[in-house]
C-alpha cells in the first residue's frame, strides 16, 4: 500500500514538475547579476583617475543551444558572441596616453586609439572571415572605424595575449589582434557604450558618465571585455561575463588653480543620488593609501562605510569603501559627493617610480631610413624578471631584423624567445615578439632600423603630411611583488583587481603599452599631376593656336590705311576742336 | 506575363447537383480573371476546376454530425499539395452547416459550400470562397505595392511585411520604472507554447528567429494625459506615432543578420503613469490596450494592478500573464503578415486555426502573395541593374556576378512556369532562389558605380587644353560668320 502511494506521489510530482507557461518562473532565480564599481585613485602628479567597472555575469552558455532571451546582458553583444563563435572579446577605445612613469601602474591600460583582440572558438572554421565580420559589426555597434581592420593591421601574437577567461586550449591561430592608432574616440562612441548598461545612464554610478566632462580630461579609455568564466568553484559550468570599463584621468592641478582637492561633483558635475535597482553590488572605492612619510591615511568625506585593504599590483593599498546599497548611506544625505581635501601641501618629490615602465621613440634622420628605439625600465632593486614585447609595425616601414640590438647595462641581451613574421606589402604587417630578461635595476634599449617605403598615390590617407601612426608596442610581464599577495575569491574581491588572473602570491601580471609612434613617410605633391596637365595643356594650346593662325590666316599686302590708333585719336580731338582732321 | 493557376476540385454531394449542368459529371472547366495592377502590369488568375460527384468514402465523411468533424474526416481524402483547393457542395438543406451559414472553411485546404439552385449562382459563391482561400485582387495588389500608383493602394496594403528570406522576431519587455516594479515574464515558455507552432508552420515561407530582451528605463516618447474621470492616464490615437522613436533607439538593431526585424514590445508603465490606456480615434479605450505599427511590429501596454495598500513595499513584483500578452502579439503577427480574418462575409464560417495558429489555406494565401512579390522584386532588381550597366559603359562584370544574374533569370522564369502549372511550392522555392541571386548580383561590391570615373569629369580635367584651343577656333568661326555677312551685304551695295 505504502509503495503504491509513494509511486503515485512520485508520478504527481513528475506531472507537477513538467514545463508549462506561467509555472516555471514561480521559483526561478535570477541567473544574471550586475555589479558596478567606481575606483577613485589620486595619482602622484595630482591628477585623479576614475575607473568605472560594470560587470554583468550571466549563468548561461551563450554558445550552446539557442539562448535568445536576454535580461541584463545586452542582446546585441550576446547575439554577436553566439553567431560568430567568439570565445573572448576585448575592445578598447582610448583617447590620450596613460603616462605610466608619472601616474603609476594603471588598473587597466589600453593603447591610444582602438584596440581589439578576440579569441574564437575552435569550432570556427574560417577565423579570418569571422574576424572581418566581427570587426564590421562592432564598428556598427560602437560607431567606431573598426571596419578599417583588415589583414594589413591584424596580427596573430603567439605569446602576448593569453585568454583571460576560461579556456581549455590556447591555439593562437584562433586569436586575432589589431590596433588602430589613428582612431579618435569621442561622444559618439560613448553613447552606444552606455546603452549597453542595463540601467543606461539613468541610475547608479552611470549617472556620472556625462560626456562633456569625460572628454574634458587627460586620458579617456572605455573598454568592453567579454569572456567565459567559471560558474562556481567546482567550475563544471560556464558563465559569461561582460565587463564594461571606463577610465578617465582628470587634471586638477592645472585646472583647479593649483589645488589638488577634488570631489565627485568637481569631476563629473554630478553627484550620486540613487542606485541602479538591478545592481546586486554598487560600490565606490577611494584609494586613501598613505602618500607621505608619516604613513597617514588620506581623509575623505563623508566618512566611508568601510575600509578595504588589499595588495594591488605589488603595493599594499587601503581603500575607503562607499556601499551604495547599504541603507545608511543615503539616509543621512540625499546625495553622495565624495571629496578629498589635502591637509597640507604635498611634497611632489617623493614620487614612487613603477617597477616596470617603458618608452619608445623614432630615431634617425632623413626620409629614407629610421630607427625605432624602445627603452624598458626595471626599477626593482634586486629582482630580474622576463617581459614579452610585442611589436606590430605596418608594412610600409621595412624593418631590418639584422639591425635588431638589445642592450642592457652596456652588454648585449639575447632574447630567450623570438618570433618574427615579416610583412608582406599590402597584405600583412611585421610582427615581432620577444621574451627579454630584464636584470634588476636596469634599462634595456631595443633598437631596430627600418626603411620607409613609397606608397601608391591612392594609398595615402587624407592629410598624409600629418604622418603615419605605428601602434603601441605591448609589454606583458609578471612583475615580482614587494609585498606578498593573498589569493582572493574573484566573486568577493573588488572588480578592479579581478580582470587579470593572478598567478601566485609573489608576482602580479602587468600589461603596458608604449606610446604610439608618428612616422613621416615621403609624401608626394598630390597636386603635381594636375599641375603637369595644366602646364602641358597650356603649352600645347599655345603651340596649337599659333599653328592654327599660321595655317588659316591669308596674307596679303595691305595699303597703308587711315593710320594707327594715335592718328585716329588725334582726329577725334581735332574734331572736338573744330579743326579739320589730318 | 504572370499567370496564377489554382487547381481545384468541386465535389458534389448527393442531392446537391445543380439542375443546369452543361455536361454530365465529371467534367473540367476553366475560369479566368484578370487582375490589373497598373497600366502595364497585370496578373491573370486561372481556376482549373474539376467537377465530380462524391465517392463513397467522402459521402460517409460528409455524413458527420458537424462541419468540423466532416472536415477532419475529409482531410485524408484530399489533394494536399500546396495551393490546391477542394470544395464540397452539400445539399441546400444540409444540417452540416449551421443556420444562415453558406460556406464553412476548414482547417486545411477545403471548404463546405451550400448548394444553390443554378450553376451560375454556385460558381459565384465558389469564386468568393476560392479568392478567400487563395488570393484576391487586393492581396495581389498589396504584394505588388511598389508598382501600384500611390492613390489606389488601400492603407492595409502598406501594413504587410515585405517578402523576405527570413524575419527576426524580437519580444522586448520595457520596464521604465525598475525601482517600483520588478517584472518577470516567462518569455521562453510563452514562445515555445504559442509562437513556435505558428513559426514552425511558417517555416515554409521564411526562416524565423525569435529572441527577447528586457529594457530598463526605456520610456515612451509621449507623456500621457491624465484623465480625472477615470483617474487613469490616456494615450490618444494621434500621439501614437511619436511613441516608438525614442524606444527604437534602445531596441538595438540586429547586427548579425540582414533580415527585417519584427518588434513586439510589452510596456509596463511607470508607477506615476499607471494605469495607462490607449484611446482609439473616437476616444474610446482600446480593449486590448495595444496597437501595431505597419511593417514594424506592435506595442502592448500592460498595466500593473495597484497594490491594495499604498504602503506596500517597493519594488512590486509583477508576473506577466503571458497568455493574455501572446494572444495580442499573435494577432498582430497575423495582421502584419496579411492574414487577418476581418473582411469575411457574414455567411462564411471560418474554422479556428487550432494549435498551429494558422490554417493550411492561410499558408497558401501567404505563399501566393510572396511568390508574386518575389517575382516582382527580382524583375525590379534586374531592371535597375540593367539600367546601371547601361549608364556606365566600361563597368566590369565579373563571372560570378554574371552567373548570379543568369541564375536569377532562369529561376524567375521557372517560377513563372511553375505558377502557370499550378505548382505553388516549387514556384515559391524558385522565386526565393531568384531573389537571393539577384540581390547578390545587385549588391556585389564590384558594381559600385562610384568606382567608375564619370566621363564628364574627364572633360573637366582637360579644360586647360580644350579652352585655349577653342579660342582661335571660335575666333575664326566668328570671323567667317562676319565675312559671310559682309559678302551678302556687298552685292546689294553693288546694285
């Protein structure tokens, strides 16, 4: 009897669990979550860097099955990832240059212009076609000229760009990397970027994103990162993560009458008034790590909700945290305007120099040959570490690899790995990847000579005398940390520490970009053909005219006529005077 | 010249044969009709009728109690090829059809028609049924709407979606006020339950993809008017055109495909603007609280019931009643495909489409219209291509473009032939192929006319040559004119 009843109950349960509209959603949990975060860090020079991060995590596998019902994840990007077999996508649009030497290590750096790197799924058969299609669609979504990405500026790096997300194979033929250093980033790129946020710019931290303030800054970089991540610690299922990041650097020292004080309102001309109701976490972090010898923390007002201590990029840092979701925050005042007033004048002499930084310039003279020089600094007092240098040079600069010299402390430094792919005219650029060991406290100088090629006259861009850009070179390194770092849970730690995977406690990953280069190519005088046409045509026409006259004119002897012009004039005057004409 | 041939069988049940048949059953007859679209284009329709009397099986099926049962029983006995029709004529006194109903249109490709005294009257009735079940002059005109002169087109004709190889259907839930409402909709279940059967049936016509999204803080472009009497907010009919634009910017176009997008928006009004009702032109509230926009999609306003106590904690949790919503969206979908069942004479009874959401003959209706439209599109595309080639003499036609053009012409010819043979499905397939090839040829990047240097500008470059050369020629011409004039005058002087 009991057995039969249990069976019946089981059957009933099975029936009840069957799918049906209107039922299934009763106990459905939200499978996507949004976290937003703003990091404000005062820079040594008196500037302030603000880094926004919006992270949408979706516990669904975009590639498997026909996932087509979107909630927080933007549909446009989701469809793109699913349709083109994208495993990882990183797009950054940047205006300005992050000055690592003076501003320190950035949380996220990007090269000037547009940078796109994508890992495709192993199922994609024609990666080049998918890459072309992807860049065209992205150019439509972000109103950027990414459609100019073609084989002449796309490279396949072998070592520099490893997948940041979950990956079970790193066959670099599935990777494509391109930089458009000429791209100008402006409001038309910001608007579609903001549109991808679930709350738009209507609520939450995104209300601060006011275009006229964001572009009135020394550095502006906005990025989109899509990658698969582990759903939980056991990592049996995949979740998709979309990170939208935006970094701006405001210069208060020069614009604020020599004062370095800042507040949210001064920076963005807005304050935070409410939270995005869709966000499960909404926090403002302010870097208040001590800057002076007395090791005093900086003072911010209003008093923060809590303090957060972490080792970020080798340094022990203290952050003041404002949790917008905590009910006490907006109880006392209706809006949050974080501000920092410096207690006493800062001594700017004590500027910490980052462990790794680099510099690049074009050497040489004349319009035929030149030299690209890269200086890489390791300021660590006692530890050497290797760095991967990726150099992409357009085909119209013909590199001579035999002139490649790497000199550290006056001695030649042999790279332990070198990958060089020569350019093909109008087909692909030069790719040079090297693994170089940087001794402690050293400067490494890398030079390579090039020759400037002559372009066809239709290949010159508008305003060719401005020069041709050569994209930033990329330095990727595991920099040894001075302070030991703890392993943190990605879901718990702040977003600004969790994009790059941390390897172990003793070193941290850094990716740096050098300055883009501007190279002058021999430029022809574009009006020359027309000038030649005009000149020859005139000569021909004049010759033709005289020949024509010679051939058509009939010559005959003419009787001396009434006289020349002078005589006629004289006759007119004589007529007036009443004197008989001559 | 396009001829649409509808093969059809007219089957007389016992006691329904009209007295004035010209011949004895079975016999064949043909009726033609001309649909003229504009002065140059016209389409002939040709109904090939086979008259016969019922077989024993059919008689047994017609003996069923209700029309629906008869329809179901007759279905396996019919010709089921697309485009063909079967009419069963039942006696005038038959109880199969309810009182006052003369025609019953079933779920498949058949109809029951009540007999009338004379053959001519019966044929008139049959013509009405066949037009309903295949195509009418207005549906063909709507398909050829590009060629119809502006004034003559009915407003309905502009509503129908253009024929395309695929459509993307996007359901969007607009929640402008996520602080007050957390709205949940089981769109996945609703799509599987209501939309998928229809689209499975329509998959013969085109490829469909369905997706959905939720947009927060998406507001309508119009501030609704507050009505004190009903203490509700009203959107009047004339303000509806302004509603869509601001929303559309958020919808996001389909970046990954080129198919037209059909948008269905469910709008949950913000708390400060609810309840919100749509008014029609006469000021009466629209019962469905929804409207559609031609060739774009539809919008439905979904009001959230106000909580019993005003102090209820925000946000309010709302579970959308998907059955109610999908009913409206499906009706709008049918409307956009030109499958509305509004203009049916009162003496007609149409069987509901059932679970599939679409009767077989409605699918045929769509196929007829789309085939004609595809043929027209191909001819327009190829004509413009020819015009372009005429304009630029030195344009380069690559082999693949040429083969696409040849294939398009061959396919469109085969489509026309198949139509005149009454093979609807084959004709539709051929017309689809023709559209694909002709578009591929037309949009080939090598045929961009800007790639070719216009001749008149070449002259401009050589002006520095031509102008100085022209001066002595013109001067000497002027002199010749002057001299001839003088020479003409001189003889008169001599006299």
